C-alpha cells in the first residue's frame, strides 16, 4: 500500500515517520512539497522513498541551506526517486548528505545542466543512477570509484 499526502497550503511535518517502525515503502510523489516542511526525514525502516513531482528546487535553493540534510535521517534507505523536481542544479552538499545505504538514485526528468560527479563517490553502495531527461552537456574526465551496474544518461 502506498500513502499519498496532499496538503497544499499547510505545513508538512513528517515526525510521525520515525514512529512507523515497519514502514519500508513511502510515496510522497506529486505533492508539490517545497516549503514549510520538516528539515529532515527520519526513519530506520524506510527502504524506498518516492519524492518525485515535488519542489526540491525550492528546498535546495542556495539561500535555504536548512534542507541540505533532508534525506540524511533515512538510515536504511536503498532507493530514492527525486525525479521531476524542477532541479536546475544539485548542490554538491546534498550528495554528500544522502544516506550511505543508497543503491538506486533517480534524478531523471529535471533540468540539470551539471551533476556533482566528484561527490557521488561517497555513495559506496550506489549501483543504479538515472540522470536521463536532463540537460547534462558533459561527462567527467576525472576518475572516481563507483560500483555502478547501470547508468542512464
């Protein structure tokens, strides 16, 4: 079962997540979440989070650094979908603060012209990275250690 929260015009407080100790899959997709939200999501059980169709572009705006650790409290997260978040850039600090347990990262269908390749090597478990449907113009020439099984550009 998926939970969908539609709370336009209200603050989004997700403190309840830490109390749902058996929750492994959560969809917060297409809720236009961008402001007035908890600074960090916390869960030890969550494995898959669908955060597509929200407004991480607003949350990660350079003037609002309070959301750079937003996903860090999801200590067992293995799959994160942040596609369709109108991202024009991805702050390098965000990558460093993603859960190290992450295996699948979807950042497709945004407007990225740059991806912080140097920082992604901190995600030692990452095997699937989807950056398709962005506006990336180059791949890095530097070497970095990743155990990618699939890379979708």
